C-alpha cells in the first residue's frame, strides 16, 4: 500500500479567501479587497457593492434603520417566470433598500439600489419605496440620499414600471418645495429609466469613477445614429466634463464628500 508523503498531500484553499478581478483577471486576497473598499488593488477596478455593503460604508455604525422592508413585487402582467425570479433573489425583497440613518452627524433618509436583484431594475416597489423615503425626509425635515445602480425600468412590469419615472420625479419635486436637499449618487451602471428620472434630479449629483451612466447603451446609440461615439462616452468623467455630473468621488472619499455637501446645506 503506497504511503502518502507530505508532498503528495493537496491543500484545499478555503472558499471565499481569494477572488478574481473581472477586469485585469488577477487573483486578489479577499481581505485585501475588503480593506480597499472593494476596489482592485492591482488595476483600480471598482467591484459592485450590494446594498448592505454600501450602507455600511456610508452611514454611521448602528444608525441605519430600514423602512418598508415588507414591500414585495407582485406580477401584474403574469409575465412568464417573473414570480420565480423574484423568489430566486430571496436575499432581498426588491432592488432598493431604504431607511433612516446618520451620516457625519446629519440625520438623513437613504435609499440604496442593489444590482444583484434583477439588475437593479426599477419596478413598482422601487418607485413606491422612493416615494415613501421622500415623504419621510419631508416629515423628518432632512436630506434624502439615493445611491443608484440599475439597468433601468423592469420590463416584467411593463407600463407599471415606466409609471415610476413620473412618480419618483413628482416625489422629488415635493422635496424641493420643502427646500430639502436631495443628493444623487451614481454607481456603475446607472442606465435606462432610472437615469431618465430620479438618478439625474439631484441638487448635487455625485458619481463614482468610470461608472457607466446613460439612457440607451453605447452600442445601441452607435447602431441607431451610425456614428462612432467619442472615447469614454457615458462614463462619469465624460458626463462631468459636459456638466451632467457635479462631483466624481473615489469610493474611499465618498462618505466625506457627502458630509461636506450636507454641511453646506445645513450651514446657517
């Protein structure tokens, strides 16, 4: 019977210790990635954050209190397999998490979209939660902050989804009437009906570096107008240069950037 030597033993690497960068394809120590705000230390690629990670990075520890967590999508059109897809994404009830929190000594109402739930698509629940968040901000007389990361309107809800564009825009107009600030934060990607509504209506619009921001995708636009688009078209840097974004903030600086904006709006 052969004797197993030290060199013949295969060591198993524990699950979740390493991850692979989607851009440079380098292997990264997960702890190093976590300590670097989910940014690849080798090429600077921004990994997408889920809503839980984003809330932890932006709000004061223990201050976040979720609201309207019970709201879940129905299937108004009887769209094939839609109900099954919602159940499959059981880690969240829908594509946005909203709640009350504190950021740098300021009370805020915050909503964070999560791309891992059906591409962060906007359905009736997303629209309703944003409206309720705006109403709570008015009640609390505080700022509203929404972090967008979305592929756009949710096709499985058809016109019910498109209605949320007008619904959320009207809610933000109400916030403006009460002279309360709305800070829009754009992460990768922010596209479609989300861009065409609440994502671009902020009193201050902050974007993460290299985030894709636009309505239709670059390939669709090129095929439609039959012209080649400029380099970097629809990236946050391009939008900032053309006046569509106010600030581009590195992820490690994002919380401090928000605090400075809140300080400005709250200055006597």
